[in-house]
């Protein structure tokens, strides 16, 4: 049996090791400048409590939690894998497609968010099923805001455009564009118009179709365009794409990135489209992307592939825009706090997955603000 004093010493060393692994200020962070929790206006005690809560199993299948404040990495905790692990955050990476569309518009490769999809993809228009004049009017903005008139709803298993039906066919874009126009039952002869003039209907296939739009507009396959115009300027070198059966990059989600690189995307938009002083996306596009264009429910709105919601901690409420994906994955920007947060999780298709990561955000991360 070890002497009590030596046992206590070992325990202290082990605890110190855990803290060192989860506090970014203890280790080099590459192109992320580091700051301690105290320097960042965060409670070190509250962040230690977060670390303990995750490691004790209070929160399930959490991969990582990272916090940047005032552009510096203030907390970095890994609970599955490490800083080099590529995270499958599913639909969270839809927001990357928004950035690429914005860059293409900035470069005048794409005329604007009002560009017509079938005008950009004439070969699709020539063989389209269920023809309808409303299809010819579908714009890039309709897919960015999840509000096209196509009968596509990933939240409805019965929807003809549900993404699970898309994955089992070869030509995903044609599958989406062939869908019939969606109908909506209503009570009363004249239903009230929706907020912002758009009906929200979550449709991954529409965002995937933007991959073909980007290639047609830029002359480069989307993954190569992303590498040149977005990832290289951000110092992102390790990515893994998902491809359709026809080898088209999946811009509707599934792109694997490290937690630090996901954090860069939130920081990029938090800083109005700049990274370390270099302009990557125009400020006007960032502003347009993070404004409400459709309403999801009483507390949540949608921008251009960014979710919009206020998160409450204590008596305070913090407006945020964020990336969100199956499993409970969140990449959050909170402008009033100049804070970016990444929470990765593998609770795929699990009830309460988003509530769990939101509890981490509200009860620990936001509660740590001093």
C-alpha cells in the first residue's frame, strides 16, 4: 500500500494532467493564440466543473468542447480523440456551403442569391420530372433558407424528398429537382402568410444541389474550390469529404474537420468574414447569412444555412447564430460575448441529443462568463 502522502501527490499530478489536457492555455495551439480562462473573463472553476461532469458520464458521447473568447482559445477539452481527430458533425457543415456561395458571389462567379437553379443547371431542366413554372423560379436563396417549394422534408419520414430516399439513388441532384411541388393543408380559405414570406422545410438534398451550382459557376469541383478559397486561407489542411455515387462533393453535410478548424469557421463569421485580418468572405454576406429569413418555431429562426436562437443562462439571454448537426453537434457564435464555441458529440439519432449539448452551453459555458 502506498503512503497517504504519496497517494495524494499522485492524485494531484493526475488531476493536473487532466486540466492541462483540457485548458488550451497550457499547450501550443498552432494558429490559435491562447489565453487563460481568467484572461478571457471565464470562471476557471466552472470550466473545471464542466470537465468533471463530462468525464463522470453526466453527459454522454461528448467528443470535444472548445471555447474562444476575443479571438483567443481559452478552453480546449477532448473526451474522445484529440486535437487531430476529424469530427463528423453531420449537417453542421452545411454552413460551409453558405460561405462558399458567398465567396462565389464576391468573386462575381455567381450573380447573387437570386440566381435561378435551373438556369444554372440547364441540363437538369431539360429532363426534369413533374414540370411546374414554380420550379423554374427556385433560387439559390431558396436552398440556402430551406424554403424551396419542392416536397422535401428530412423531418418527415413520409416525405418523397427525405434525404434517406436520396441516398439510395445514383443521381442526387436530379432526384431533388424531379420532386413535385409541396402542398400545405390549412384551416380557413385565406391562411396567414408565413414570417419573412417563406415556409421552412428542412431539405438536405437542396443544399447538396448547390454543390453542382458552385461547380457550374466557378468551373471547379466544390471540394477543390473550398480548399483554395476557404480552407487554405484559414490554415485548414486536414479535411475529409463525403461524395455522391456520381462523385459530387456532398455540401449538405458530413464533411469531417478537426474541432479547432470548426471553431475557425465560427470565429470567421464572428469577425465579419475575416481571419487574422485577412478578408475571406465579405462582411455584407456574413450579415445577410446570419439574419432571419425563415422561422422554424417560436424560439428559432433560420438564416442562410445558419440557425438563429437566443440561449439563456441565469437571468441573461444571449443571441447566437450557429451550425447544428445530428448527434447534438454545435458550432456557436455569440456576438455580444465575442465568443465562439464548439461542442462535438456522437449521439446520432438519439432523443435529447441537442438538449444535452445546449445544457453544456447554457449551464457551463455561458455560466462561466464573469
